[in-house]
C-alpha cells in the first residue's frame, strides 16, 4: 500500500494531507504494547476532568479520587484549604506508600492512619511520631506531591505531566461558548450514567469525531440535524462539530459579538484531546469522559448538567441514550473488524472525516 508502519511497536505517522493519508494501522486498536504506551505518552501527559467545584465547596473539604481508574490508576485528592485555595495532591503517604485519605469529608489536616504521619491541607509535612533520630528529616520529598490543577466554569481539570498549557487546550471552547452561564449548571443524576463498551478507547473517540455516519446509524438524530450544513472546525488540541437544526425551537441564539451571531446552532460538539467530549445543547451540557480499561474495553462516563429544563428532550440533545447505544453497537463491530488478518489501514473522506484525521495525527504525535 506504500505506507510506513512506524519506527517502533507503538509509533505511527499520519500524512498531514487528508487527501493522501491512511488511517492508523490496526495494531493501534489491538496491541497491548500500544495500549501501555498510550498510558504514559498520552494520558499521563494530558488534561483530565477530575471534579466539580461542589466536590470541595467548603474550606477543609477533602475529596479523594483515582485518576483514570483502570488506566492510570493514580490516587489523588482535591483539597480546599482554610485559605480557600483548591489544590490537587497525591493521596499517597510519603512514608510507606499508604493511601492517606480513604473517604471524603471536612478535615483540619491530613493524617495517614498507618503510622500517623500528618500533612497540612496544603500538602506540606507537619509531623511524624518516632522519627526524632532520623537525619536530614523532614525534607521536601516528605511533602505530598502537588499536581497541576485548573478550573473552567464549575469544572476542575488536572494533569500529572501536562504536554500543553491548559489555556491553549481549553481556549477554543472558552472563546466559542464562553457566553453560556456555566456557573448555573445543575447536575442531573437521573440523566447521568456510565456505559461499558467492548472496543478500544480510540475507536470510540474517532467515531464521535465524524458526522459521516449520522445518516446511516442515527435515524432520529438525522431527522433534527441538517447533515448538509454539518461542519468540523479544528484547533491545536480540540475539534468542534457544529450542527444546525432542520427546524424547531431547540436551537441556540448566540449573542451579538459571538462568531455564531445570527445563526441557529442546534449543538456544539467539542472534543478535547485525548478523551473529553463537551456537548453543548440549548438545555445544558452533556460531559462525556472516555476511560480506557484495556485494549478492547472502555468505560464512557456521561454526566448531565442542565441550564434550561424546558428544552430537555427536544432537538439534537434529545434521546442521547439511544444515540449512545447505536454508537456502541457500531464501534464494537469495528473492534471485531480491526482484528481481522485481512485489514490494516483505510482512507479518509476529505470532506467528512477531518476530525478523525486530526485526532489520529495527535495520537501519532504523542505516541
């Protein structure tokens, strides 16, 4: 076919010219070596959605969590100290590796229950019994490690080793839909759930990144979105799919000054590399986090935040559970297909698969 499979077991390159490019080799979706490489080269270096300001609303609040459970499995915690500053800290005691905070709550300090080492809410070492004779103690490594933490609207993001500045990563979304009153979003647990998908995480993402399949897979969505005007816009680490309605009232009315003023978008579908989907509808936001569990196993976490209940169940933002199940069925069949000995790489539609091509280029760059 005239393409190079790459320089290692997990690297590959995608031609920048979508008209000439081939998709990644099938081993990207089936090889455990590629999956393990992605953990450190992609996910440990990316920004991840880790919480909501309500998780640490009051001074002294402590919220333990695992960063990308099943993938990175990094024990961390969000802490709001008495000075009202929110931090993300390692949740591993610097003495013997015990988990420091096992349950959320409101604390005056952080104390490891294994041997009693105590830390301030800022992560700094405070005290430790039976260490009076230890030389050169305490030292900086005795503090809990601090992890990068940023906030946009009510959402908190963290990264172990960010490969890009947060502002560059979130900037395209903030600049385009910053006029939305995100601080008024209300979490709706009844419309939030997790889905387990028997497919590689990257297959799930690349399916999301193109509207090419809408007329073939999503009959109900195709009835309310004008496929002919559907388009994709690219930025460095993000892509936007902009859908317009065939009619009805379930559309945005962007304010004067917005680049979309005078138009009636039905939805803004934002993807932020490598695994975050922010879907803005007139009723609110559906936040989707794609969490790799294995080479062919993925958890997709849907969190629903409502701005206007009167617009629920209408337009492009209606029937999301049905759309999700339709996507799952297709992606799981693709996972079976890429295992075939008779398939390796395919080509792109230059008009309809710009987002998928963009994602593949970033994935190849990071790997």
